[in-house]
């Protein structure tokens, strides 16, 4: 989980750095995609972990994530929630 967060942040910062350093206008869509992936990282984590409240985490992230505190709350919920156990039938 920490590795995914670090990789996403690193790739986003690298794309922004190359865009400004070399004037690579073609990297703007990549930078925008990275920014959206980073913004929705709590929802992605909750979905990948299949937590029981992944829809609530997505809504919290989408509606209040731009405050910063809402994003941190959604990240804490995504990382702290228990994963739903797969039942074998």
C-alpha cells in the first residue's frame, strides 16, 4: 500500500518535472491522469482491498477530497478498514 502511494506520487512528480523542464506539452495528459489517480488513491486502495465501505470511501473522496482533510480521512478509512473475507462456497 505504501509502495503504491510512493510510486504514484513519484510518477506524478516526475511527469510534472519533465513537462516544465523540457516543455513537453505531450505529457500534460499523462500528468492529468497521474493527478486524477493520486486524487482518487483512497478510493483505488479501498476498491483493491475490497473493503466493506468502499462506496462510502469513494463518495467521501469525490465530494470532500479537494479540502485535503477529506482526502486524508478517506485515505485513513481505506487503509484502516478491514477487507471483506472471501467465503468459499
